[in-house]
């Protein structure tokens, strides 16, 4: 546990709890083992033996446990890495209580309880649940035999992860808990998968958009042409108004010109009369 000293806040509930569980799980059993990664207390690797009297009896399965920052208030996520024919690999599967409270996780549960529940849950039928695989017994047995040679890049040969002759079976209390546990894959997928689903949702939008646009343009085109006609009408009326306006101003200017001419003639006549008077005097 020394590797986590100084790296994590040891006063935090989740850190305290995970360090305690790591100590409790230090000794491997013949059915399961689990340990946190050296560099990350919130990611564990586990190994489980397939339940006896099942298609998985010969199998040894390895996987990751991702613990939320809120652990143990929120449940761990389990990801199986060894092909097994019951759960999809590299997919988050979460544990819940089946029945009336499907989303309930009890903070009193632990990584050990989760692993015991996972072992017990393996032989149950998948019935098309997300993340479940309904392989034939033959296929599962074949995968079980193959699983023994699985090597984890972090942990090495997984069969070495299990002890021989060390058994820590579930207590009566744990058994009653395990009986009502269910596992299902999360509907919300990993980021790359959600990207794909986003892509899927955008595809129909993309295909429908042009058709909508076409429909819209088909609807708009008569309106647009009608609008254009209205505009044309308006522009012609405006033009006719503009055409009339210079004519009107021309009329006014002709009248003005005439008026000023008459005034000029009158003024000149008066001037001539005045001049004539002056010369005569
Ligand atoms: Zn590993």
C-alpha cells in the first residue's frame, strides 16, 4: 500500500475503503483474486475461476474493475478481457440488485461481493440483455479451455493469479445478497461508442435535411416567385412614380421659366419707361 501514500488523500472515504479492501484481498483464493494497479488505486485487475458444474468450469477469466471517485457510494464497473461467451469483452458491465430496485448498490458491498456475484451470475441465461452473449455450451467450453492461456499485459499469465487450496466461499449473508444481484451492460457506452451512436442519430437527420430543404424550397418557390411578382409590381409602380415625378418637376420648371420671363419683360419695360422719362427731362 506504500505506493499510494502521498499520491492519494488517505483521509478520503473512497481511498481509505479501497486500501482496506486491497489489504483484505492481498491473498489470492482458488476462486478469485483482485488487486489495484500500482499506478492507480481506482483501477483494479481481477481473475475469477468459472463456476463448477457449468460451461465455464474449466475457464479462468481476467478483467478490469473501474471504481468511481464516489466508491463505495456508487458501484464499480466491471470489464471482462477474456473471451468467455457470456459477457462481451471490453464492455462496461455494472452490477445491480434485480427485482424491485434494479439500480440500487449497497455501500456495504465490496469488490469481493461483486466478484462472487459475477461468478454466480455467469451461468445465468443472457436473454438478449445488453452486453450479454448467448453462445452455445460447446463454444463456451472451447473458450473456457482457451482462457487458461490468456496473458494480461499488466499482470502476466492469469492462471498464476489464482491460488490453489485457498478457499474463501461466500458466507450465508453474502449468498443471500448474491442471489438478487444482476449484471447488465451500461446503456451509455464508452466515448468512442457514444460517438458512433451520435453518428447514427445524425445520419437520418442528414438524409432527411436535404429532402426537407427540397420540400421547403418546393413550397417556397411559388411563394418566392409570387413575392418576386409583388416586388416587380412594386418596382414598376415605383418606377412609374419616378417617371411621373420628373415630368411634374419639368412642368413646374416651364411655368417658373415663363413666370420669370414675364417678370423680366415687365422689369425691362418699366426700366425702359423710366429711362425714357429721364432722357425726356
Ligand atoms: Zn491484468
